[in-house]
C-alpha cells in the first residue's frame, strides 16, 4: 500500500488515508447558515474518498466573518444545517472537521468574485477589530484595537463555537491562526504593536492563541483531535517567521495540539511570495522534525506522485489539498488507481471503478 493510502490514527480517530480537504471559503451563506451548496460541496468530497473533510473558516462571531457570506457558529440556530452535513460525511466513510476563525482586520470584505475589497460601514460593512489599529490596506478603514475585555470575550466566543461544533457532530477541530486573520495578527510584530501583555515579546504575542486554546480545550473532548493552522512565515522582513513557528509548535504540542496545518503568508498585502509546486512543504518538514509534532503539507500539490513523495520522504503526515479538490472532487479515487491501491469506492459508483 502507498503512503498516501495508509491509515492514520490520531487519538480516538481513524483516518482511512492521508488526504485531507482543506477548509475553503465558499462565500455562499446567508447570516452564517449552511445550505445545500455546503452540503454538496463537502459531501461530494466524502464520496470522492478523502479521509478528512474540514469545513471552511467558520466565524465565531458576526464581526469575525471575512465577508457577509461566510459560515458561522455564533448561535445554536446554526447547528442543524451543519449537523445534516456531518452526518452525511460520516455515513460515507469520511471524517468531518471544522475550522473556527475570526478575521480581525481582514473582515468586512466582498466575496472574491465581487472584487474582495473592504466594505466600509457606510456601505453596509461593519467595524473591524484587531490587536492594533492598523488596517490591512492603506485605504481600508482602520480597525479598533481590542481591549482586554474584548480579547477575553473572543476566547469565550471560540469556546462557545467549539461546543456548537461538537453538537453538530464534528470530530476534528482546527483553530485558524494563519493567513493574516485575527490570531495571526496577534502573532506577528508587523500587525501587533501593543505595549501590554499581548504585545512585544514572543511570549506576549502568542498569549491570545494560548488563551483561545485553553478555552477551547475546556469543552473539546480530550480524545478528539485538535489542529492549528499557522502561517509559518509572513514572507516579509520583520514579521513572523519559521523560527518563531517552530518555537510556537513545540509549545502547542505540549498543550495538547495534535497536528499543525502548515501554510504561510496572508498577513500583509505587500508580501513577495515565490510560488511553485509544493512551495510550502519545507515548512511542514521543518516543523514536523524540529517541533516533533504531526504536520499537514499544503501548497500547489496537484498529483498523486507528488503527494506520495512528500509522505515517503517524511516531510509531512497528511496532505491537505484545496484547489486540486475543487478541480477534481474525486481526486482520491483517481490517485489510488495511479498508485496501484485498491480502495473501496461508494457502492453506487462501483460500476465505474474499472475503465472498461
């Protein structure tokens, strides 16, 4: 059997292979509610054979949405729509996970197909919040710097959303601390200019993340996996970098985090990133070996052979795919054939397993 289709056990969870559906924003909700689009989008990836399907960045509060069309979990009313989806995923042999997030200063934007620009309050947007009153782009309205009371409430919001995620049937929880959103904004000295106990030193800048994790772990079962997505580097001078990421991940391992979803960038609009196939794999490799924690590799991984080589060379423990699974929801079924693995197909599709 290939490495890509070998099982992985994390705590009480059994993943049938190493293919994970990355949380990908669909910008298709109204008032945070999941609908038929989310059912088909996530459910089809379960039919397609991925072991773990992580729902998109789901806002823990209304002002934490990237756009007005994001998923949310700030009210119990959001639970039934998500529960319908998790039940379908589990019935089809995959595991349902969810990513909880707060966009911070990158909130209140249009969906990408409408330009993705910041929406001012006067145009129907909302006041954004951040560690410091520094906008993401110069022409954006400045966010309000959070008070201690507001920061404590943020941790409470993450914990409350975690309880709802559990009730909705999710079995993996990922905390979004990447891509320039709120937790990442606290981590990086480029966006965090605070002079209190949440700013300045490394220990202060990671404090908010650690408080969120503590709040979440008070309600998330110890036998279910907890992931954290980070941007391993800001790709900008003076920002968050791989050295700090490794130091953070060593601490996260000791606090009970099971896997690091290793992405990068997103904090500043002027970052210069040289992309190419697997351009972020080096981060998962270094964190895996230097921090001694499970990692997921991301970043322009588009074919089975590349994914297999990453696992074979122990650069990551799982492969987290995004755009390739938008192009091909059935990538795992096709990858198994290419790697010579005979895996189970949905019985409804068995007649098509052989080409002839």
